[in-house]
């Protein structure tokens, strides 16, 4: 197994502009040396990180898609609940409930399972990341697998998305006309 010799040159100018001069100097010492194309350290670093960058980009796209699907799912469940409870909402409003009360009620009913899911998900993610620390250590740079800031940021992001997914149908539920709901019954 042969070794490859590498020549590094630090310059104050563009390193690739000196490639021809360095090539000539090396060949003048030993014309039999095999020389490869000159590359900058940045190009070598980019090439070495390309696979990891692709993996992390793919992971980011997958996570974004999962977040979008979760938001759509929460929206669908809460919207269906609002549609099924339109009469109840109309009766509540006919009996004096304010739109803000109805909004709080619907969001509260929709967000309660999200809090349970966040608690279970955070506990599971923390336990799993502790188990997989050895596998993910190469992917993380100056961050522990159980980084509290990351866990907090992700939990807050999920909570904001869930609140938005609950708010939109809840706002629609506040527009239920009490008279129409009572007549429909």
C-alpha cells in the first residue's frame, strides 16, 4: 500500500495562481513524481464534507416534512372536532360565551394531547439519544446528543406549530352563528 505525498503551501495570494510554479519546482527536483491537480484546502475540505452535508440536508428535509405532516394532522383533527361540535359551540355562544372563551376552549381541547405527546416524545428522544450517542458523535460538532438548548428549541417549535394548527380551526369555530346552530338542531 503506497502513501501519497501532499505538498501544502501557504500564500498571501490565490493559491491556485501559484500551482504552475509549484508544479515546475517539484518536477525540477524529481520529474518522475506523479502530480495530481492542484486544489485549495477549501476544495479538499468541501469534498471531504460533501457526504455528511448531503446526509444532514436529507435529514433536515425529512424533519421538515414530518413537521408539516404533524401540523396538517393536528389541523385536521381540530377542524373535524370544530365541525362536529358546531351545534355545541353555537349553544355556548347563544348562552353568552364570548368568542375568546370559545377560542380558548377549542385550543385547550386541541393542545392537551400535544402537551402529552411533547412530554412523551422528549422523554423518548432523550433516552434514545443517550443510547445512540456513540453513533451520532461523528455527526455532531461541539454539541452533546442530549443538548438541553436543542431539546428546548425543538419542543418550542413543535408547540408553536401545534398552536397555529389549533388556532386556525378554532378561529373558524368562533364564527359559528348561534341561531343557525340552534335551528339546525
